[in-house]
C-alpha cells in the first residue's frame, strides 16, 4: 500500500491526442507530436515553471506577447523532442517557416542513477510520476532554472533572444508538459519506457529489502529448469457408466415451490438424458422443439387415471406451448405409440406416392377388415383409421362413432396395414 500523500489542489490537465502519445518501440528517445493540446496558458505548476524559465531571460515583453499570439494562432508545426532539445518549425510573416529550437542540458548517467533511486525509494514520488505529474521532490532537479533554457531560431531576429518564434514554441511545449511530464524527462535524457522499466526494477529491489528476513538476492530457478518437460502420472481410468439412472430425491410440497411431480419429472428426465449422452455421445432430445419436448415429457404419464398432480403437469405444459390439455394428451398418446415419427404422423398429413399406399386397400379388404376410403396418407373405415408415415410405417387410430375425434391406438406401428389395425 502506498503511504498517504498530502493532497494539493489538482489542476485539470489536457490529454495528449492518441497519435501524440505513441512511443515507438524502435526509438524511445525521440517523440514527434503532430498535435499539441489546445490553448496557450500552462495549466499545471510545472508547465508554468517551464514558461517562467524562458520569460526570466526575455528582454522584450512585446516579443513574448507576439509569441503567445503565434502559439494561439497555430503557427507552430509538429514538435519533436529528443534528449536536450525541442525542435519545431514556426511560421512567421514570410512564406518559409523558421527552424526554432529550445535547448536544456540532459543529465549524465550518474545524475540519472541518483534521481531514479530517489524516486524508487519514495512511494509518493513514484505514484505522482505514474499519474503523470511531476513530483514536488523532483521540481528543483528536473525543471529548468532561470537562464538554463536556451532558445535558438533561424530567423534574422537574433540580437536579443528569445525571439517571438522561440516564445511561441515555448508556450506550445508547456502544453505538452501539462499533459505528459515524461516529455520533460525525455528532454533531460531518458525515454518513458526505459524509465518505467528501471523504476520497476528498483522499486522491486526496495520492496524485497524491506521484507523481514528476505535474502539480498531474489530466489528462483534457472529458466531451463522451469520450462523443462516433466513426466506426468497417467490419468485415472474412466469410471464405468451406470446401468440405469437412480431415483430422484423426494420433493416435499411447498406453496411457494414448483410442483413436486414437475420437479421429479425434470430431475428424472435430466438424469436419463445425461446417461444417454454419457453412453452414446449424443443427446437424444437435443433437436426437439418446445412442443415436441413437452409431448415427450407428458408421455411418461398416461392420461387414463391421471392424478391431480399429473393433470397439473399437463395443464402447465399445454399452457407453456400454447395448446390445450386435450391436444397434449392426444400428442402424448402418439408419442407412446412410436416417438417423434408417430407425433409427426399425427400433426402433418402428406400425399404419399402410389405403390404401398394403393396396395393397402386390397390387402385390408382381403383380410376381412372392410372397405377403407383414402384421404391423403390416411385410410378410414367408420371408427378405425390407419395413417402412413414417410418411413413406410402404418399407425392405427380410432374414434367414437359419428365423430372425427381421432386418437392413436396403443398398438405399435407396423409396415403391414392389417397388423396396424389390431
């Protein structure tokens, strides 16, 4: 946890555009800013200190005012920052822009080592830098003092620097420093990526030394040993699938809970599907529509002698699928007759080709079953009916006299029309 840091009023700082914040992996010590945050006046205390360093050696307030106007009017083109220099082309009254440069001495390696060690040892300074603020403890070190910032320009007005072009660049550079103090550190000689890597290493070393009983060196193993292949023990044998599903737990009745029978039905069905998936690798009901799956669930409870709980199940399933309980009971009878193909025969009449269908009527007549009238894939005689499926199987149906209320019979499907009537 970082120690508490005394809060000071925060100034709203501009953000660098995305293209200006990119640090190339090839060269961390050269950054070019095609776009500079809008505005002229520095927004942070370190930005204002930067401007003060140049204004302290200015001999002509009029030139500074003209430089501010140039900066506000967008006369400063792309700004390039390298160790010790900020360079840009500034457009003046002539057609050709002037090459303008601000110089600030870069730190030697020894000075950088001391600075980095001080930041790594001070959590407040490190936290401020990571938040893109200049730490107060580094202000006297990294910010330019009076007379330390040197201006050069290719314009003819070199008698009493800084000229208006250098002043314009100074004001624009202050806005860069507002948004990203790493620009100032780059000017002092180090790029952002190398600074952060070095600070991370030094901060980790400080943390290790502060831990009680820690060794002076980091413990570890050679990389070759860490990535070496090891022999893993064999996997345990796959347990055998159970022969059948077990009984579900008992579900007590509760006014605010789902119906116990519905819970029992769902638990039993889920166990059966899981066993089928385990033994065959496929879910036998995975492709069913909601209506077909509701019929499958209801088919486990024959309509004859339905208990109150079973009637509730039929009612809820029918309501969930937009059908009536009678529709569901008829479809469940078809499912018990032959599963999904039988349900398809119930719901979908079709026109069979000539052949087996046309031969069925003479066969029924020869077997003494009487004369059957054809209607699409159905043959009907008074209260009996058989329907041909697309798979070539016949399914028996029956109805009360004088009605057209056809229900599947308990007899299984057969390729023989006579057998399907029995």
